[in-house]
C-alpha cells in the first residue's frame, strides 16, 4: 500500500532526469498531470499527446515520495531542436506564426521552455508548483546549457515567473497573450533572457536558484506562509554526457526553415 503525505512533517524528493531515460516515471507524471487538468475542465492540450516522453530534448522534474512510488507534482524543460516543436510553438502557431521567428532568434544560442507545471491537491499550499519547481527548472537549465527560457503562463503564475527574472514577451499574440488551453483561459508569453545571470530575478529567488546550482544534491527545509516542507533535491541530471546542445541547435534551425516553407505552402507537411 502506498502511504500518503505526512501533512505534519511533509518530506519529498525533487529530482531531474531526461525524459527518454525514465519512461515509467514519465507515465506517473502524465497520470498526475492529466488528473489535475481534468479537474479544471481542460481535456485537450496541444502537448497532451505526450510525444515529449520520446523527445531527447525534454527534461523532467518530479516531486515524489521518498520511496519513489507516488508523484505529487512536476514540470518539464523542453529544448528547442528536439523531435518536436516547443509546446509554445505548437499551441500558438496557428494564431500567430511569428512565434517561429521569435523562438529561432533565441534558439541560435540555445533556448527552451518551462512547461507541464502541476502539483496535486495533496501537496497544495507548500509552494511546490508556484515556487520550488519553477526555481528548479531555472536551476537545471544551466546544466542543459540553454541561455534563455520561454513559458506560457496562466494569470496566477505570472508573479512566480517574474520573480525568477522572466518578462512578458509582447511581440506575438495579442500583446503577448493567447486563449489557451481553452477559450475562456488566457495565457501570457513569458521569457527569461539570461539563464546564467538572472539579472531581473528578485534577490530571494536568485539566491535560491544559485544555491541549487551550487549544491545539486542537497536537503533543505523550505517554508511558505508558516508551512514547512523538507525537500531532498537531486537535481544533477544523469547521463548528460549523451546530451548535445549543438546538435539541438542545428535541429532547431531545420525546424525553423521547415516552418517558413509551410507558411508559404500550406500543403507542405
């Protein structure tokens, strides 16, 4: 029997890995994320086909029980130039094809997207989804090598994105906004332009991110609104010697050129 979270002294592990290295854990991620989306009435999301599980440029963070049998939340970082377009490109290209130009502009130095952020009700209120997963996503991106990060944010997640140094990107959509993932929900395009230095991040978040980068495997007691949770950070991504950012950048260029062809000839797939 799987034990539930100890609400008096909650203790979890937050770890990172490459999606293609752990298919079974990815299935647990999908199951939990799908449950959360369904609970708010979202049944169709462009990235919900779950092709990301086979994407060599997708990196995953999960919050799990210490025995690894239960997943309480997660997020992903997709790098431009994987086996599929970034989720932001998939979600918005039919509305504004300029998203391809925007992504390629930053992909030339290595860019990615924070996506798939969720947490279960069981762990709500501890800052897992709103703070600690976001910080960790920014922290591990320096290992991956990207210089910038996109995010498509719901209104309530914008403050958390701004806290880690992201800014609203108004060059696409309706001043940077789209209806997504359904017509009564608005998403805003956010962009972190300096993953290594985080010049726009507030001091608390920047310091926390830098601590994770300096101590990839560390246990910390994190506090939010008088609630404490012990997090065992295991953020050193395994098998990174098999990851090639330069190859991803070359593939990103290929995807960009293909998108330009498709814009001029809609019959080209």
